[in-house]
C-alpha cells in the first residue's frame, strides 16, 4: 500500500518485508452512519432507560438551551477523537448549524480524525422557522464539499419543507438523512393528528393543527419523497411496517440506519432489521449520540448485535458497520479491504481456526486501531 490507499490484496506467502501482526483479524475502518457529535460532552444518556421519545425530546431541548458555541465545538472535537480512537474512518453527522467542525479538505486515513459527512439539520413546523433553517442548509451544501442535508423528523419538519430539502439534495447531488418511524407515537401523530407527540408539540408552543394528520399511510409518502435523493438515509426505522420495508426495498438509493444500543435504551420492541435484510434493504449502523448511548464506539454496536441478535448472520452485522454504511452515504472507498480503498485498518485479537470461532472472538474481544 502507499500512504493513501490499498494497492493490492492477495494471499499465500507474505513478502519478505511484510510486518507480522500476530494472531489478529484485519478489518477495514468502521463506518458510523449516524450520530450527533454536539452531545459528546454528556457523561450519561439523558433521561432514564425506557423513557418515551416524546418526553426525551423535551428533556434534550431543556438540557441544550444554555449551550454555547464554544462548548458545542469542544463537544464535537471530543466526539471526533472518541470516534477515531474506536477505529471509525467515516462519520455521518447531523449538524445543528451554526457549528464548528475541523477542515476535511486535507483528509487522509492517517489524520487524527475520521472523514465527516455533515448533514445540515433542517427543522421547522412554521414557515418562518423552516425558511431560516433551510437558508442555513443551502449555504452549508454550497460551501461544504462533503455536506448533506437532513430534514429532522416528521414530527418536527413540515411536508413542504421536506420537499424543499429533497429538491436541494437532488439539485446539488448530496446525500440526505432523516429520522423516520422512531416510535409508535410518531405514527399516531401522522395518522390521526393526536396522541402524546401532539401534546408535546403544544407544550413546546410549535403546534399547527393544519400540518397533521398526513393520512393513513404517511411513511409510504415519505419514503417516495426521500427516494428521489441521490442517497437517502432513513434513520432508526424502529416502527417501520412490512409494507413500508417492501417499499424501501424497491428503492436502491435508500438505506436504513439502525442504532442498536439507542434502540435498546428506549426499550422499543425488537427492531425489524432482520426483515429489512431479508428483503434486500441496505442497513447501516450508527451510534446516535451520547444523549441516548453511553459512548460512540461503533464496535460495541457490532458486538451488541453479535451477542443479542443471533438471528442475524454475523457477516451481515460486520457489513452493516463497514461497507453498507459507506455505500449508504456514497463513499465507496471506505469500509472495505480491496484495491483502491482507503488504507485504514483495525485489528481484533483471535487465534480461532474457524470462521465461527472468529465471530465468537469478535463478540468478546476489543478492537484496536491499526495503521
């Protein structure tokens, strides 16, 4: 390899000048397809395990009201370092603008930071709020070569604003990410215009009765919209139903980003990830943030699934944490060990002589950043 990329992959006798790494499995850099680095200063998740999402949202808003730009920049830098130390080479970050990020113009796999794709968070149920956030998002994609756009969620972003975000992603050929089907309460809001999310929006003073309900099949409309983007990431997808998963499977541009330990923190029913994989949906992994997760260690998300979801093929689990996340965001030189890919490696100790034995070691052993 040279300083930037893998130039050859082979087998057989090692070259005489090869470095012996010992009894280890070699893995590519991991890919965290969804996080919010501004919460990296949280020592523990906000709220208690099993908290309802609509209550958690209110607590998060309250917790961040006094945050300064300097504190947010420090949290972002801390989260990037934590990600780098955990063997992550690519991060899909939801950016609450304005935010300060390190320059990515001189990125190489040997820098002390992963490559960032910053999705500009676009939020607003009112016309004024939506216009303000959309203007910032437009500026972001115009000035950031690796920037994408993120209409926040169906409960916080109006349908006209979602359509504008999709149009911007198409015009600029940028990826788009959106929180979708996080909880049954979100579905209730969209289908009936009622329920605990409606009450939360009223308490926050942002309720507009003209925006809800969306109709009987709100997520089918949303999936069709997001599928227009060059790369569309549906984040969480905890409450996606069979018909919606089938629709996603019909759109190769779409991916679902599953955050296993955040899903566990909220105490949701088992995630429909297996149904997604069986139908050919591309599924990537994310950590979400330290507001809902004890850390940003993507390897621990992989280990959580290896230990808690034996119904999922371990090879699929590894793919979700590497190549699938890279492909979901259109970064095809990440997350793989092949010619032309970025030369960032991770090592996992193993002396197993069978593939199943290697997977057992993966479920137990820590990951170490390689060269």
